[in-house]
C-alpha cells in the first residue's frame, strides 16, 4: 500500500506543479488605460525618423496614474510590409529613438517602424507627485497596445526598448499582457527596473553576478555588477518613485524598501507573468565600458533570472556585450564572438520578428 501510495503521489505531484505554473502564466494582467484625443500633426517632433507621419494623443484611465499626452509616428517600407517594429526610448521617453540606423535597417528589411514619445516622463504617476513606476508603466503598455490595434496592419508585431524603454517593455510583458500580441522584443541595456529595492535600499553593498555558469540562455561568461542606481540615475528614481531616500547615503526604512519592491518588475510575488510562449525575446547587457559602469546589467539580470526553460518563450537569448562606449552602449560594443552589438541586435530582430499570434485577423 505504501508503494502504491507513493506511486500515485509521484504521478499526481507533477500535474499539480504544472497546474500551478499554468495558473501563474494565465494570471489576469493589470488593466490598460484608454487612448483619446488623437490628432494629426503637421510635422513630427525633433528626433523622429525623417519622413514619419505623426499624431498626438493622450493616455487616460490608467489606474493610479494621471492622463499623459504622447506622440507616435510611423514610416512604411517599400513593398509589402513583413510587420511592425515599435521603439521605446530611455530616460523619461520624451524623445524619439536616438539611433535612426535601427529604423533604417528595419525599413530596408521591409518592416514598418513606429516611434513613441511622451509629453513628460512616463514614469511619474502625476505631474506633481509620484507613487509607483509600475502603475505609471500602464501608459507605455497602453500606447503600445494602441499601436498594435490602430497602426500595425500585417505580419509580425515587435518592439525594441533601450534602458528605461526596455524597462517599459519588461512591465508590459510581465504585468500588462503585451505577450498576447508581441511576437519579438529586443531589450537593450535593461530592463532597468528589475528590482528597484535592490537599486535603492541603504545599506546595500551587494554585487550581483550577471550570467553565472549554467544560467539559461546566456551568451558569454559571467561578470559582476552592482544593482545600485548611480551616476545620477538615483535622482531620476527618487523623482519617479516619490521616495527621496533612494541610494541617498542614509539607512532606508523597511516600509520604503517594501514600496520600491512592490513597484519592481520582479516584485517578489507570484502575480507577474514570466511565461511568453508565443513571444521571442533577446536581451543585451554591457559587461565593461569605456568609463564608469552603471547598474543596467544587474537590474536586467533580476528580470532574466526568471527565465529558466525554453518553454517560457518562443526564443530566448541574453548576450554579454563587451567594450561598450558609455555605460549602456550595447549598440557600439561587441558580442563574445566579436560581432558588433548593432549587427547582433538587428540580425536577431530581422530573423525573429515573425508572426506567432493569431489574435487579430488581417
């Protein structure tokens, strides 16, 4: 009887474990806002790709975040489009994507390109105060979904984010359900909001090893990086989180630490989703730079640690980028194989931006 009981348990337990994983993967995402007041612009803002057609609108009705205006612009390729690539810039996201070579390369590859920018920092939950970057991330997630519904027309729907832009994509995937339509994402130097508590709390002298031996999907040897926000980034996080003690040299309280944790992409709960079976994903992190290294690699590592199996995504890689110019210059660095970061990123996008979702008929 004991042997039979053990055999039954052995058969049942994997089913229970799988059901638990499936339940997490099927968690209802946080609600998106709405997009209103769309008007055509006579010209695009500075920094937009030449020739784009631009519009201005407003994201409203995000829970715990005020309305915020945004601009989007698109350019279509010659011939039949293979899909759409949306770009999210770093910092507050108030400008177009800084490197037009990406857009040109994707246009040449027959992809429609879309820029998204904000009237003010999307990370601020209101103009006068801030409470949660996670709540504010409803805005880029809503804008990205609007692009899918109203700008994208055929083929694959893909996205590329740099620094805080990759952070916006991390939130969109883990919390706001964008894995239901995004076919491929390229995450450059981030996501930088992987674990905000680890970037802000004092004391915290922890050094994280990025891509340690055996980590799933890593291309390149491990390297150390501190998760602490430095080089002025701590000032931005203080403003965006509403907590002025972020890495400010004084011991932070357990309560404030818990606020930072709760607004992180990886917040320590089972509520985030890290299973995107129809979305391909590639990350790129700086291992060494020409001057000072910031925490983008360590913060990204907290996110990438969540991926341990090929069943979680439609394709996955995390690439160490050496010899970065600037603290987040993955574009100008080189892969472990000596290929330029720009070449590795664009080649991956062009090969992986293929339609995997059937949620929208075209």
